[in-house]
C-alpha cells in the first residue's frame, strides 16, 4: 500500500473480494491511528461505495484513506463517467439506497473529479458518532444530496464492429420487474462473494449486458409516454403503480463484438444468484419463473442472432408451463406451522398462496366457483386463476412487492376478472390479505367471491 503525505492509497481490481479488502484497509488505517470509534461507520460506508463501483463502473478502483485528528476521509475512485443513481425503491427494498445510507452514516460526502476519465466518491466521518434509529437511516433516502464538482461526462459509445440484434415482442412491464429483481440479486451476490469467494461468475459482464437491454427498454417507454401511445396494463381503478407502457416492444440493439459473451455471462451469473437466493443465502427472494424466462429469452435471442440465427418473438407469459409450480407438486410446501385449515375448511371463497406464488390451500366454495377440483388446484401457481392478458402485470406487480416491499392491493376490496377452468372469465370480488409466518416468510390470502347482485353484501374484512 503506497503511503504519500499521510494518505494511504491502494488500487483494487473490479471483483467481489475488493469490498472485503477495502474494509480491511479502512479498519487498519483507523486502528493504527488510534481512531477505532469511527471504524464501524467507515467500513459500512466504504463497503457501499466500493460495491457500487464493482457493480456499475467495471474498472479498477482506487481507495484512499486519510486519517486526521478530528475526522477520517475516504475516497473511492473509479474510471467510469457513470454517476451513482438514486433509484425510487420502497423503504423495505433490499437494494437501491446504498448512497443514501452513506449520507446517513457520514458527516460529509460528495462526488468530485467528475469527467470522461471517471469520478471520486468521498465521505468524511468524525467526532462522536451517535447511534441512529432505523427510521433515521431510511429517512436519509429522501434527504441525500450529492455535490458534483465539475461537468459530468456522457457514457462513451461506439458503433464500430457492432451487430444489430432484434428483440421482438419484448414485454416492457415484465422486463421492468426483471430489471428491479436483477438489481437486488446482483447487489446481494457481490456482498455474498465478498465473504465467500470462489464462485465463478462475471458480475461486470452481467451488468454491461443488462445495461444495454434495460436502457433501450427505458428509452422506448419514455418515448411512448411522451407520444401518448403508452397504455395502462391493469383495469381502471386498480391501485397498482405499474407504469403506463407501450404494446410489446420490437427493440433493435447495436451489440459490439466484444459484448456478445456478456449475455451468456449474464445468464450464468443470475442463475448462480437465483440458486443462492433459493438456499436462503441472499437477502432476496428467488425470481418467479416468468422473470427468469424473459431474461433467458432476451439473452439467448441476442447470442443466437450474433451467430446468424433469425430472431424469434417472446412467446408470452400465458404459457401452460407457468401455471404449474416450479417445485414438485407432490412435495409439501414449507408452511412454517401455519394452519391451512383456516382456508381449507372455510365456508367462503378463499385461496392461500405462499411467497413463491404457489397455491397451498383452497376452500371448497372457491374451487366450485372457478370450476376446479380442490386437489387439482392446490400446487398450481396463482396465475392459474388470472386471465392470460393480465398475467404479466400480476407477475410484475408481485415481483415488485417481493423486491421492494411495496404493497398496493392488500386489504383493498377490488373487482377483477377471474379465470375459470373452462377458460371463461367472470367478475369477482377480491380482498387480499397478508399472514406473516415463521422465519420471515409470508402467506397471502385472497378472498374471492362472485360479484354480489344489487343489494347483496360485498366482501368485508374476514380476518381480524
């Protein structure tokens, strides 16, 4: 570690182990200077900044620690002109507020030396640190401001040596949900790899690949919204905040010659993250199968077209394979001690689904209403009861809920169409409620009954 004028500086590679190394550098500098009282806050803030650089800069990282009698200043420089972005995620999200957390932990912070050759994210910590409540830390999300010294540069682009790939019929709502889930998975994966090295994945290549597709999708949605051609994806009156989007998109992407392998890396990296999430090793839930399918379809389409294979359109989320649970239907779901008799023995129309969107119990009145046998319906996914035209919106909204914690339909009476076993649709009264389980899991109860005739009673609140 070179030492210059009391400042400790080192260069780290763009890899997951660099987060742990950066923490060690900060800890060592503070302990040697006799300022251990700042160690926890400085390590955490440094972890957030370095993790952001690993995820999004894709360059080497310089970490500088300068310990003064009354404060410590930490600088993290990367060589990408892309600035940190504050995403609009819910307070329960597992991603999207790293820079605001830095703001909450530090005395001062900012971004300097911004230009085409990169930027420096810095912060200072000093004095007597007061322990902050969870509410105070989360409030920093809204209050964080970052000073920009200099003129920001655009991300360099080139069309030299590129090939055009077409994604026909890409579902924008589903991709937006996938993008948000990928954000959470990749961040959790980098933090996991910092403590558990050895997993062969390529996070920078993954971020480059998804950046290309997501930027094109966002640009197409913004253009449609300005042109007035975007449409609402849910029935009028539905409280979901899903954005108005255009019809399925036909995207043309310019893929540089060196970027092609990144789409295979994206599949491998996210598959590895999904596996860890399924084992409970990440602070993120595994994706619903439609989210994985649209990601795989996009990556495989681009990879195949770079090899000269003609494009094929997105086959849609209303495929029969998505109605069957991703797990063995004969296996017992983990109910965490929750009593399914509440649903199974109810004299009202009610269905229970776990947080994997799998139906674990259904009442006889509801099964009769939708034309299914109880045993045939249990083990299927909730989309079995959702009309095909609304399935992508359901998957998108539910993914957003799992990823960010946002809940816009809970405890709100709604009238929506339900799909019966014979393929017909009938209007029904819905009331969705949440029933917490052990080990942080959740069960969802949907009270579903025929729309009452004039003068009849609607759905009240069945649970206390």
